[in-house]
């Protein structure tokens, strides 16, 4: 385009229109003007239209695809824009469709802007094989060792697809790691329930020179402490936060500290951190309400709903209300729970979801009101999932209600069969319920059925922190490095407990 003359003026006027688009109606009017002036054949003009329709919150991805289809000339920017938009959409596989169309264009080639979003699309669409092929490609062109955005995308792809081993290999091969690389890997270990390994990585990151630890890294480290119950390490990170300028005022770090102290059993410290936070958001209030729920302080949780509106102008969302319902469950406040479930839409504009009904069923079950719980399950506006039937089944065991237990197990087995999950939990609980009801023949029948189907009980797992080191134990574990000492100590404790019971029995007999 020329920089002077009527044609240039028309170009400038048309191009300025796209910058003032705020919705699809104005975009379509602009598109019509482009067509009347012949700009619909210009790749730069089309790219501007596609950029708005694909990336703007008020855009329309379907319209962007139509613009792409009718474009007379395409460039890398247009392809990258659509790949980026679709990679995070509900249909990420379409990003890979445009990626493959780009590969067929002999005049174009994927670049450092293409690969990260193609990898995101592979992760979100669960296309592991395609992601691995793209990994090989970026290694071949040299981007895997020099482009931090491509490196981060590779890490996130493997973490999201469950390939922690591959993610660690990618991480180890990065010549210069930054805080984002570390944080993605630490978060990956956390997502897989490996909090101990996540903490080891976090400490390694703090010891690396040249890595500027940011608020997100600190929040992730605190989450690892919360998940593993590592209080001493969490307190050490808190001290680290106090000594760093600006960290103490970060709302995400503050929220992570509240959550860490609460899950490590220190509710008073959680409250202190929360009250000292200069800024709070809905996640902060949710963490505090969740902390009260965890410790059974339902009476303290309810005022938070009013405080968050009056003090911070924040309306409770479904997560906050779920935390309040959970507090009711732990404290046995049945009427308060009923009131909240029935009025949350009227009071807060939140329609109860499955998790809210599940929580209320659990509350009724804990109170021994099994018939009411079963009635609520039958009235649920959505299909009851495993959490609902599991709550009912657990209470059937303590209340020896065989009839409802059989119904719950039948529904659980149907759900687990549909989802391809293990069936051990339902069978084991039903067997125990039969034993508690003196129906040994039925219990043996269930155990025999488990043996025939090759179903084994999933072993339980626990963790404990000693001198700053977190150790995990699995039921029946014989591979712990201090297993002999632990077994000896357990035998000693068992002997002392038996001896104590013997002395008590003798004392009672004498009296």
C-alpha cells in the first residue's frame, strides 16, 4: 500500500475500524466495508479480522474459521492465530487440523510461535503420539534447546499427559532453566500426588543461582507442604516470604499460606495470616472457610460469607458455598446445611451443583438420617455420582443398613463399570457390612467373587514429617529404608499396650 493519496486514506480509515470493534456486530460491519473496498483479498487485513474473531473474548471462532476458508492468501500469522485460539478451546483437535493444513502449504513452515500452541492442543486433546512427533520436530530444528516458550510447552505437554519421566528428561536437558520451568515441573509432581518429590525439587530450585523465584513458585512450594503435611518446611517458606520484598503482600502467596497452615493442623496461624492479608480475593475467602471446615469450626465459617461481601465486596461462588457446606458436615449442623442448600440460588445466585448435593448427602448420613439422604439422592436434578453413593455406603456400614448398602453398591459398580475404574472399594465395604450384620455366608460370597475377578484391595497410604523429612508409607510396606527399626518399634509399642491392658484388667479384678 502507498502511504499517500485517496487509496491510502481509504486503507487507513478501513484499518482503523478494526481497532474500534468491541463485538461481533461491529466486526461484521467492518468486514462488509473491507469487501466493498477490496481489502478482503489482502492477507494483512484478513489477519486483523481473524485476530479479533479468534482471540477476543467477544469474538466467534466459527466466524474466524469462515474467514480463513474464504481468504485468498494466507500467512503464518493467520495460521498461528487460529492454532492458538483453538488450542485452548473446547475443541483443541481443530488446532491440530489447522496445524496440518499449515504443513501442507509449501510456502510456510511452523515457527517458534506455532509449536507451543500445537503442543498445548495435543495435551488438551490427549493426542500424546502427535505431541511426541512435534517434540521430535522441535529437537530437529534446534528450538528445544534455545527457545524457553517451546521448552515450557514441552514440559506442560508431558506433565498434563502424565509423562512425568519424559517431563523430567526435557527439564534436565534445558541448558538455562528459569522459574517457569521449575514451577511447571514442581506442579506436575503435585498433580500426580508426589508432594515429597515436589518439595525436593522446590528446595533444589531455591539453591540454584540465576533463578529468580517468583510468587507462583512460592505458592506451589507451599501447596506441596500442605499436601504432604510438611509444617516445618512450610514455616521455613513463610519466613522466606517475610524476608522478600513484595511477597508478603501477594494475594496468592497469602492464600497458599492459609491453606498450608490449615492442612498442617495450625488453624490459629491460618487465621492470623488471613487477617493480616492486605488484599483478599475469592480464593482467599474460600481457603479460610475451607480451613474452618477442616477443623470443624462451622460457626466461624458462616460469618465469612457476610464478611467477604461487606469488607471486600466479593460475592460467594460455588466453591465458597461448598466449603461452608463442608463445615456444616464436619460440625453436624444439619438444619444450617439444609437452609444453605435450598437458598444458595436465591441468596447468592449460585445454582447447586452435584458437589453441593453430595456434601448434603454426606451431612445427612453422618447424622444417621439415611432415609432422608436416600430421598435427597432420588430428587437430585442430575445423575448421582460415586461421591454420593460412597457417602451413603460408608454410613450403611456404621448403621448396619444392609438394604440401602446393596442399592449403593449396585449403583457404584454400575458407575465404576461405565468409567472403567476398579471395583475393590465397593466390594470390600459390602463384605464388611455383611460381616457386621452376621451374614457371614454373604461376606464370603463377595470375597470369593473378588478372588474370581482378580480384584484386590487398594492399599492405603499415609505420610509423616520427622525432622523436616517427609516419609510415605503404604499398607504392608516392606521396602522402607528403616523398615526393620519401624517394625521393632511397633512390636515394642504393641507389647507395652498389651501389658498396660493386662495391668488394668488385674486392677479391675482386684477391685
